[in-house]
């Protein structure tokens, strides 16, 4: 969730460059830029000896993310996601969009349906003011809408993407940002840059360690006190993403939030925050949402069954759960 992961100890703060030694032979400068994209602030930081190369890498990274947003956003009328939602069938999708659907269905399978890109009709139902209705009306309208939900009702192949039921809609909000950041970091690596970080509204992907060899230090901010942190993670090439229910609500009383349980139609209620560390931000992004819906015990069980993936979960009672290998990423400070 945007705003609840931050660099700690050595925080990135301003554009420009700072020289650091690298292998005692060359001077690497830090180049950094922040832009608004995907409904959040995104900062791209790279270290290189060549200023022109650094700026080109940053520009390429933002261009790649803009390209993916233009295909995956349901808020852009001409996007592939919007066309699929309107027509129920998208022929000859771009490779990015097809891959996003393939990955989404894979995480739907891995999480046993708790991560589900077809929850958009339920989100629209709550956005329309369902929270103001009686419990009986809520139950009736949710039951009707649930016919439009189900990740296994989405078909994808080389020819296209199809939604099995008329009226179904998808949202890629739980995976597209992670995918875009991963792709952007690949463009940076393709330029021969070995040390970089992309901070997308608090979700981060690192490329290597920092130039002098120390890992990036990333803090998980306490949702109850933004001046405090629950943990500080040490990353050297991994990604970290957080999902939480403490920022986006449909109702003034903050009882209905935006992370919907696709199995019930109501806001998931067992957690307030889930943070996942994984090799890439696509996986961390999707799994953070999936285990939020699953709840702490099932969520920890899933993460412990996956390789190279760890998590920290804060449940609705503020109890903290750690996956078996998370201690390997906890910074001393």
C-alpha cells in the first residue's frame, strides 16, 4: 500500500547525484527522478559513472511503466483492460497484457482464488454506495454480483483473452504496478547498470545492492504511528510490497475498504497489513493482496510453502506474524 514502505537509515531524498567509490576504481554517481504515474509517486534511482547514461536509463524506465499503464489501466478508455471489460473479448492482445493475465491467473491458482482480478464488479458495487444499504440489501446485491466473479472464468491464449460471463470485468490494480516496475528495472539492467532501485508509492524493487556493497534498508511504517516502524528490511536485489486497509475506504465510518474478499463479496477483515518480500515485485504485489484476503494463518502457511518468499502480517488485533525465513531479511537497526 502506498506510503507504508520507506527507505530507512540512508533515505533517498532529492534529485541529483552523489559520488561513491566502487571497487576502488571508478566513481559512481547517483541519479534520481520522481514522477507521478499509476496513481502514485514513483522514484527511479540509478548509480552509474555516466550522467547521460543514467538519465537515459531513468527515461527508459518511466517510458516502460507508462507503456504498461496504458495497457492495463481500467481508467483509460482506450486501454486493453478497458476494451476487454467493455466487450468481454480481446483479440490479439499485446504480450504485456497477455502476460499480465497469465500471471494473474497463476496467482489466482496459487492463492486458491483469494487473489482474483475479476472482483471489479464487486468494487463498483461498493463504490456505488452499497455500504449505505441494509444488511439484507447488501447480501442480496452481493449474491447477484458474485455470478460475475471468478478468476477461473477468464480464458487466455496466444489468440486473445475472453471473459466467460457477460458483465464480467477485471482490475489489474493488484499486479500491474509490480509488473511495470519489474519491466522498468529490466530496461535499466539492459543498459549495464548494476545498482538501482524503483520506489513505486512505497512498493520497491532493488537491482543489486548499493554501490559500496551494503544492502538497501527498507522500513515498514507503523500504520498507527507514521513516526514509528514495525521492521526494517535489508534487501540486495529483492522486492517488497505491502497491502493494507488503512488508506482507502468506501464509507466515512471506515468499515468497508477496497480489498475485497472474492469469496464473500465483503471487505477482507482478518488483517490490517501484509508485507511480502520476493524475488520480483510482480510476485510480491499479487501475494501481498492474496494473503491479506486469506488471513494470517493461511497466509503464513502459503508463504512458507513458496521458495524465496517471506512475509510479515499484522492482523486486525495488531498481532504480528512472521514467515519462517523472514529473519534473514531483518536489518539489525
